[in-house]
């Protein structure tokens, strides 16, 4: 069994065991009040109902409802309560619908979790190969460990898009590094149908095409000064494959225009989930600093203090990691990390300005690649993994017991 498979098995065992325990051992938080029992516990009348409920139901929380609803009902326009589903991109629920057919909610939940787990297993394998190509084998081993045991890596096992986006974005980078531009464009296009961040892949893929490094062409020596801006590789017809990168988000927008009259409904319905209009990232950072200060003082609702403090730690860590990516990895990786981070902090929420930041950055894999390289050089990888795994256990328990970690 390869390192990625061992890491996958160990990390998922931890997540499922902790989630199952927390769901019965701790009192349910605020999210349980709005849960639809038919979605969270869909196995009534099934043989081994208790087993399915214990293993799978504790990970059906928050946005997971929406993906399962969309898989069953689509993007309904005549049911007011379901219109918020337009903010969720379609590829993942389409795959769930395809795998689960038109069967009951129990089959849909099983299909959703299987898709997430399969995508994670493949994504870790591809990430190991990509990291070994850029940083060497030891850093590759550390990268998959740190990602699989990241503090919010429980999302990789839930009916969320994190696993699918990971495998598609890593696949796009790996294909580009190997000069397989058709595959890179297709993977990026699928990623942009999974979440809006996928459209950002066009930039790093274009950088890799024009400046490298590329396995399909030998890179000429770097030019000094301003000449470094001149592309190092000639443009050929295969660059047209990169036009596919935003096709997912374009197709979804066209669908929404035809079905609702609003091509940007995926953005316009964000206020239903507490998100405000687009802000300058600096304004979001200011709001986050104020929220973090009040959380430390104990002001405001106790429900959000934990998430606010966790998110307040993630932001400076992500900024440091992004700088590290630019210094340690090819420029394309840094460009992707920076644009993904800026997008993640450009739409603040209330009362958590950085709501979902840890989850949104989870599949931005260059950040973990740099962290693995940094810990390896200092000989602290094992300690980092232990600490991260402990945080994963705590946050998995919080998520499974309906605390507001989304």
C-alpha cells in the first residue's frame, strides 16, 4: 500500500470514529434545529439502519443538506426555501444524482460520501506525485499527511465539494506540468463547475504554458531583468485547450439565466447565507481583526467565538504560507494560492467575516506543499502532524455535534 493510501485510510478512520462518537456523546448545537430528518437520517426501514446512521449521518451537516437537496430536486425555482441552492455549483450534486439514481435519500447519501472518499483517495495520490516532482519524495509524503490530517479535513469525508475540487485542481496542475494540455483544460473546466474558485485555474495553467516548468519542453535559461516577462515557450494550437478552464462556471451561469433570469444567481443569493457584497480584502481583514478582538474579550454570541478564533489563526497562517509558496515553488503555484486567498476573503459574512476560510483554503494544495517543505527542513513534520491530527479530532467532534463550523 502506497503512502497516499495509508494516509487516506488512517485519516478517514479517525474522522468517522470521532464523528460517530461525538454525535451521540455531545449535545446537539444550533444547527440541529433546522435539520431535515429525512436528509440527516434517511435510513428508516433499512437493514442495519443503526450502522448506517452511526457512520454516515454525523457528517451530514450545514452545506451538506444543500448538495443532497439539489441532487434530489435540482435547482427548484417554485419552492422559495430551495432558491438559496443556486449558490452551490452543480457538478458534485450531478455526480451524486448519477451515482444514486432516483432512489431514496439513503442511497443519495451513500453515493455522496463514496464520491467524496474516492475523489480524496485519487487526489492524495495525484498530489503525492505532483509534490514529488516539485519538492522530492520526503516532502511528498509530508504533504499528503498534513493535508489528510488538516484541522478541517473532515470536510473530505462529508457531502461537500472539497474532495472533488482537490482531485480536479491537482489533476489540472499535474497534467499541465506533464504537457497534457487537453487533460489540464478538461480538469480545470470540471473544477469550475464544482466551485467558483475553479475558474482561477486558468491563470496558473496559462503561466505554466508560457513560462514553465514543463516536462514536455525544455525550458530555456531564465532571462535577466524585464526580459523575464517575455514568455519562455512559444504559443502553439494546444494552448486553446485552456479555454475550457472557465467552461463550468459559464455553463452554470447560462443555465441559471435560462431557468431564473439571473445568470449570476450563484453570487446574488449569497446574502441568504449571511455573506455581504464583494468587499476589498483589506476591509474583510479589518472586520476580522475587530471580530477576533471581541471574541477574545468574550463579547458577542458564544456560538461563534470558537469559529472566529479558528479563522483568525488561519488568515495570518495562510498569508505566510502564500509568501512561502512564491519563494519555494514555481510562480504558477503562488499565483494560484494568492488569487484563491483573495477570493476567499473578498466576501465577508456576519458575524464571522472569515466564515468558511479554513474550508475554502483546504483544497488550495500549494499551501500544504509549502508547509510540508517547511516542516521537513526543520525536522518537525511528525510534531506538526500530531498537533494537526489532534485539532482535526476536536473540530470533527464540533462539526458532528452541530457546532457552526462550515
